[in-house]
C-alpha cells in the first residue's frame, strides 16, 4: 500500500480558506435544518453524521476524476469480470477467509483452487502439494521467501553450528519490487544479476555464479514486469544442477509466475518451467492478473509439504475448529477466492486458452501497428506475456517516451514510461499490458490516438524531459 502522511502546511493553509467539501444543496437532506448546505471537512472527522445518499454522492463525485481503469495499460490487474462474478463477490464480501470453521464451504473452494493449480503446474503428486491463497503475489512471494530462508537456516544449523552466516537470495535485477521488500524486511542479502546489452532478464549461468553455501534460493520470473519476457527457468535449473555437481550446493528455485503462471500452461504447453523441474520448490501467481479475478487474490504452492517447514504453519482454535494457516495477515474477505473458483469453473482449460490467446493476439497485432508508425522500435512483441515494450527509434530526436506517455494521458490512456535498471539505465521505454477486456477495437483506438499525436510531437524542438512541469491530465 502507498505510504501517506497527514495534511502538510500548504494543505493546512488551504483548509483554512477552503476547508470543507463542496456540497450541492440537491445532495443534502431537507431535515434537519441546514443539512442541505452544511458540508463536512476534508481532513478530520465531521462532527455529525451525513445521510447515506449525501455521503455517497460526495465520494462518488471525487472518484469521477480517477482515470478509466479499462484504459489503464500500466496495470496487470484485472479490470473486467462478468456480472455473475460480481454478484458472487458481493454475497461473500462479509466472510472472513481466516474463519474456516464458520465458513467451511469457502475454505473448501480455496482447497479446490489449490488442487487445480497443483495439477495445472504438474506437481508430481497433486494430492501431496500444499498451497494457500494470499492477498496477491507480493504476499505469496513473501511466504515463499520465508520458506526458503527457514529451510536454509535448518540446513545451516547442522552444517555450520554457531556460525553467523548471512543468507542471500539470487535474482535478476528485473524482479518485481516485492522481492526487494522481502530481502529488506527479512534481512536477506539480495544478489542481483544485472541486465546486459539486449538481455533484459536473468542469465542462468550468471545467477549460478552468484550462489554459495548461504544462498537460500534463486528466483526465476515467468513474465518480467519490465518487458513481458519469460526467464529461462529450465536453463536456470540446469545451471544449478551443474553447480551442485561441482560444489555440492543444492539451491532451490522459486518461480515467480505472477502473470506467466496463468498464461504459459494454456498457450505454451511445451515450455517446461514448473514442478516438472525437480529443482522448482515453489511457485506463486496472481489470481487478480491473468487469473482473471478482481484484486486482490494470489496463490502460493509448494511441491510438497517437505518444502514448507511445519513451524511456519499456525493453528488457532479461538475461532472454532483447528485448520492450519500460512499468511502474513489474519482477516481478509473470501470474495476473491470464491471469484477465482467461479472463474476456474466458468472457463476450464479451453476457456482459459481462448481468453489468453485472444489477449496475446491483440498484443502482437498492436505491437506490429505501433512499429509500423515508424517512430518506434520494439523490445518485445507480446509473444510471451501479452505485454510489449517499445522505445523511440534512434533517429527520433525531438521527443522521447515520456513525452508520448504524457500526451497519451490527455486522451485517457495510461501508458507508463520508465527507465530500465542497472546496467541499462540509458534505455527508456513505454510498456503496454494487454488484458482480458482490452479488445482489438480499443487497441485500434489507441493506435489512432498515437498516430494523431505524432505530428505535434515531431514539431517539438526537443524532448520536454521526464520531469517536465508541463501539466497534463486525463481527458474525461
């Protein structure tokens, strides 16, 4: 979650003059006297209650200034579901997932989802695989990292008694920020493989060379946030197999499949990346990304109970019953888990394959159309995740990707522009994430808007720069 502070000095001064929300008299109630025009403060609790309709309208009006989520091509998160899924979620939003004794059927649907994913990801014994739902992939990654660290600690307790060893985790510099959070929060050294040239993700051999006796694991990304490409998980495991033969270091692999673990099983069936590889100990995915469920739900699975140390699993009886849990939080709604089960039932393998194939087709076709404009060059083409990244062509000098992002925002499109990590900080790109609900018609509108902006951008004398003070806003 974003970190916020209270009202600063400038805001406090503004409050003195414009300290209350603007209340249209039509929104207020006629009785009691004055409630039609008395508006509540912005940054402190109002003294008196508001009528439900008044409170609703005030909040509703502010939210009109948000962008349109369907036009947000920055997010991987699902922005459309069927009405029936929405109804189910509304029926379950008051159910606390942790209370498995009171809501046994919700717990059963969670168990079925874990079983379905274990089968989908080729667990050697689907009945023996263990897993849980989470609030998203970030929590799932934290849990997987904790299991890796605890397993390493138990091994080291026997091998190096009394030694003050510092654990490390090896990953590409392109990992999602949750892995950097994990290393910071749980005091693990992050060893990152840098980008080099046209390689924008982890190199298996370079990753193996960073491993030693204190490496708790290596993270492989099935679908990089930066450009949508798959990391070579099988080659990574082979490099670690060779490392074990040379040194005896047995380093497990966690696959961060936040997006790709719900794409590859349906579109890239011959790609071996999952529990078919014996070195893969755990996998996570985001149900609220290409799992096609509204946020927030994620999943973490381990090959077997052996990969998840028992001391990390908690059992409580003060809600009734005695069901094991593994989570960072306690209370959360069951709605998203129910929606995930609904989506699994609703689509099945063939339905998921059709939806993901359509999304990939849209991404590939859109990438080609962007390339055909002549001002851009593609880094990826949407051939793996339905995601592609592109930058300005070398001969383009009058504008940059930040200008393009800024101008598209005026049309309502949110297309992020950003720089790559070390050692490719010189490379600035735009990224388009195609999701279910982003149709070929919407893709055509995006290209048309981009084409209309190019003549103006070409007339600039120079790029305005990433930190330009030129103000732009969504077109509503």
